[in-house]
């Protein structure tokens, strides 16, 4: 960063530092670094306790991929500090996670299902948490994790600080905010009907039997080193992958039917 992004500037304002906040920002706005900067004041006091240290910050993300992406960003942000982050993510090795939890992390970062499981088994203790960050809260609710989310938040102190990040302020998000936040400040850096300024949008109208040819011709025309094609269903993904492979394209497919190991292998091969 040469300068702070709008969401980073907004969240670092003095009157926000210790407050609950409901924040809406676009993908790619720098929100991970924003809340990474904001929560430092809530975890720094832990360094005085060398005997036993409970985590003072909890970050909840809806998916394992997002959780690991957030961890990478925060590892970079805190690389010159003593702040320790441990992830508790579904689909990852529990033995490794439990070993890491014995290092007394300052921050626990996890997905709802794995966090609830560890709480029920008393593997983690959230009684000293000073701040909770719900990243992409709308997606967490859309994936059906409301029960897990409420269970986890009820295991944290009531006087904690809560930062809730969501792409939209839907009714579900409003209800969640009213239940778990106190006099939350609302922040939005999203301008209605304004797309990302560094992305061009083109709509191509073709008949249904020409869609595959249009996709192939578009890929060939732009000759991008990497391209991303979205399909509506797993069956569409498998069919188009086969068609593109037959035409000489180098293709990696990712869909919900893949196991975690297959998904990680696919992401590595990209």
C-alpha cells in the first residue's frame, strides 16, 4: 500500500477504534488489513501475561479458503510483531491445529463449524476475547451457519467489541447486529450502482447453442495468461471442462463436488 484505502481510513478514525461497527465494503477494498489495524489495540495488553494467555481476538470467516486467505494477509501485516495467529478451519488437520493452539495465540481465526466443535470439546476458551470480527457475515448466514454463529458469540464476553463486515445491510444482518452489537457505528464505502473502476464489463448476446463457441472465441481473442469462467451447475463445469480440454485449452475445474484435498490440488495447479 502507498496509502490507506477508503475503508482503512474510515475504520482507523479515533471515534471508531473502541466501538462496535457494521461495515459494508466491496471485495478488494482492503478490509482485511483494515480490521487487522483496528483490532491491534484490543490485543496488545496480552504481552504482559507470560504465564498463561487466552486469545483476545476472534475472527470468523464463512469458508476455509477465505479463512486461510485472511490468515495470509494478517501474517504479512503482523510479521514485525509478536502477535500469534492460529487457524481452526474445517477440512484441515485437527492434530496440527490443536498443537498450534498450545502456543497460546493472540488471535484465533476460524470457520463456524470447526469453532463450535472445538468449543463443545473445550479445546478453545473464548472467555478473554476483547474483539470479534465477523468477515462476510452475509455469506456466513447464507451458508446456513446462524446457529453456529450464535453459539460461538454466546461463548464470548458480553462486553467484547464486535466488527461485522457484510457486502449488504440485509434484514438478516440487521437482526444479527441488533442482537450482538451495542450502538454500532455504520460505515459504508460502497457507492450504489458503481462498479469497480478497474474492471471493464461486456455483455455478449448469443443463442444458447453458440454459448460454448462464444466462450472459446472470447478466451482466444483476449489470450489472458489466466482466465476464470463461471458456470451455473457442477454438471456445466464438468461439461465445459471436457469441451475446453478437447479444444486444446489447459483447464482446471473447481466445484462443490470436490473433496478438500482435490480442491487444494486444483488451486495449486492454477
